[in-house]
């Protein structure tokens, strides 16, 4: 094969995981918005340079823009080769892409190929990749979802984490979305990805699953924080077999106190989030909850939030949204120690493996 080879995403996809590096040569802001999972950013024009060259292109013309852009591209490519890949062997095989698979990725792929590396350039660039992701999520694979249901604080997220740790297939939408899925679900110092990046992460997980084995997922709502679960994926989940977790109210309070420790140490942040519930519960009740938070009555506050907000909301929605929940297995957690979750995860995983066989 002559390098750099220019291949479509359909041709590249079966070998996507075999590349030694996936190089996104777009600017840093383009990369931050979305990218092929696992890609590294090596801009041939950074944000400032791209604006400068693009403005010149529109106001003066292509020739003048290229005269300014070419030295910038050359300098950036040279720096990346020297600082990032100078130690790579001759057989190192990178995939290179830009926005449309044109000049930016072409420049990088050409230099890498001239050095002697078997570089591949993605035809159509990020736009071709994005079109594939969008199409794939409209018709997701027919996976055997096992939907973990249960009231807030029953340990759904911890169970998913434990299942993944013992080798089960898990689609953890809250982890991909960097959000715990409720009005209090924002994770401190961890912004949510863009909607497109969220979809990329879901696509990447789905494509790796073995369809003959179960995939455990939580009974999410359509939105996780500010992000929306793709409609077709949500429809598959809502029609799937359910597993309902049962945990005592006392243990649920303990678990939530552990998982939301950042609110326990910063009641002002908690109260800011509770203000979003004024329309549902009225100012008087929210003010009472504020006082409990400020007064250090966190266990009592958590218990009230479960009784008066979270549990009623769950009971109103679960039967309507997950049609098999009434027929699902109810499994009881007797405690919230790691051993409790490991024992249950092993049982559920073993049951899923038996069904697959």
C-alpha cells in the first residue's frame, strides 16, 4: 500500500483499535468539543492561527491565506514530530484526521509518510466520523440490556462500577456524562462533555459489547444533567429486562452521605441546588431544608429529601418508563460495604453468563 493512504471511515472502522495513535490535527477548541475516542490533539493550526488564516482567506483570497498558513503548519508539524513522536519506530502506524479530511490532515499525513511511517488519512475527516456515529445511534446494536432499577441511594451506580470491575459488560451513562443524573448530580470540578462527545463515548462503548452477553445499565431518565441519551438507545433500554435493587432507608441515607460528601462539607452549594426545587415544593419547605443543611442536620435532610422528593418522583415514573420493571427480579442489598456489592455483582454476572451460554 502506498502511504499516506486515504481511507473512508467504513474501511478504517474494523481496524480502528489497531492504530498506534489516532491524531486529531484540528484546533484545540474543535478537539474539546468532540473527537474520536482515544485521539490525541496535535493541531497543525491552533485556534488563534486558524482564525487568522481563515479571516485572510475570506477577506483577501486563498493564495495569500496559504502563504501565511503554510509556514505555520510546517512549524507546528515539525514541533509535533520532534516532541511527540521522535522516539517512534519505523512500524509505528498513525491515523490522522482533520475537519473534512483535507489540507490540515493531508499536511500531517504527508510528512509522517515521507519520514517512513505507514500513516493513514481519514477521508472526509471528523465530519465522516460524526455522520457514522449519528447513524449508528439511530439504529444501535440489538444488545441484551439488564436495567438496574431502584430508588435514589439504593446503590445502582456502585453496583455498575462493581460489575464492570469483575468483567461484566456495563454502559454507565452517568459516568460518561460526568453527572449523577439528578438536581444534585453535578460533580464538583468535573464539567460535563458536549452532547456530541457524550454520543461519541456511548457509540464507542456500544461497538465493543458482545451481543451474546448481557449489558448492565442504570434506569436513567432521558437527560443526564444537561445531556440527552440518544432516543433509540433509550427506547431499547426502556423495553428491556429490569433488576430492582432494594436497600433499607437507613443504608440509603448512609450511602448518599458518602457519595455526596462534597455537599456535606459545603452546605451553601447544596442549598443553591435545592433552590431549583422551589416550584415543586414551595419556598417554605426549601427554606426549612436550607436551615437543616446550615445547621448540620444532614442525615435528617437526606431522609426528608428521599421521603418527600426522590421516592415519590421515582414511583411516579418507573412503571411508565420501564415497562418490564414489575416483572423484574428484586434483589436486596443488606449493607453498603464493598463486599455486599461484590457478592451481588458476582451473582448477577454469573446468572448473565449462564443465560448467554
